[in-house]
C-alpha cells in the first residue's frame, strides 16, 4: 500500500523542499517508486526541463527527485507569479483557488502508481489559501499523516510545539519530524534537539546541520525513514 505524507514547516524558510527532495531520494534508494507534488507555489521561476515554459523552482526540484514522471501542471497545478502568501497572490491575480478544487487536482496526480508520495505545502501550517481556508485543509481532506520540518533557530521550540498542536487539533497524525539548522550561529543546538525529541511526541527522522550550498543527496544521508515505512 502506498505511503502518502504532507510536508509542512515551522516557517517559510524551514527547508521543506530540501527535506522533501531528500526523503524522495532516500525512499528511491530503498527501491521504492516515488512521487513529489507541490500543489501551490509562488514565484521562484525557472525553466522547466524539456519545455519552453517556466515553473516554480521547488516544483522542478521535486520532479527531478521523483522516480515517477508527471507533467509539470500535475505536480504544481496552482502557480502564482509573485513570491507572496497564496491568498494575497490569488487576489492580486484575480483568481479563486479553493481547497475543493485543489484536492481534486492532487487526487488526480496521486492516481499515478507510486509507493511513496510526498505533498509539500507552502509556508507554515496555517498559511491561508484564500480568505476562508488554510492550505493545511488540503492535508485534512486527503487524510494524510504529516511530516514536520523544524527550522532550527532561536524560537524554534515555540514554533514547533505550536505547529504540532495545530496539526493534532486538525485530527492528523505527525508521522515524524526533521530538524534543519538554518541559523549557523544557533546556540545550544543539541539541547534544543533533545527538547524537541522529548516534547514533540513523534519520531525524529534526522537532523541536518548547517551547510553552505547544501545538496539534497547529502541531506538524505542524515535521514532515517524507517518510521515512515
């Protein structure tokens, strides 16, 4: 049976895409067929390989890290031009994006045969998709367990614990979490990790220390996905 997970973070720059890539690479190394999706993206425009069009950089990276190929429009069905919050971007572009329509797009993409599917969110858990619905409602509709990426910096304990509380309040399981050191000068990293391991009540899938020009293949070496399989 396929394993499906929704990836969220404690903040916009927690490292969701990097960890999603690394998890896909790790699963593929175990012989699993993998698929990464980025339903909503904003800005970060790059050329789509094999196409004369442009798309979001994060979505293109997930396509490259997946073993199963889908057209760009299925990997990233909602793309906004400006790198801003989705509900503001939608208003600026005169678009109405709902959880109902987004869920339909994602369910269609998930019909692709794969053993391990990851759906990467945008921003943190409560980022609004529109004036009424947070993007996290997509995970609720799909009933997917959640993987939390914790950006390790001053304040991360509060951000992580509040996010975990919100996920559970929405009736979803936290399948695991990953710590990513985004502040190279962070004090007491080990102590903060120990606190999170004791307080989050979910498996730690790994910790990624700060690295310049970090690559997903190297990050995968820091992860253990046993708890997800």
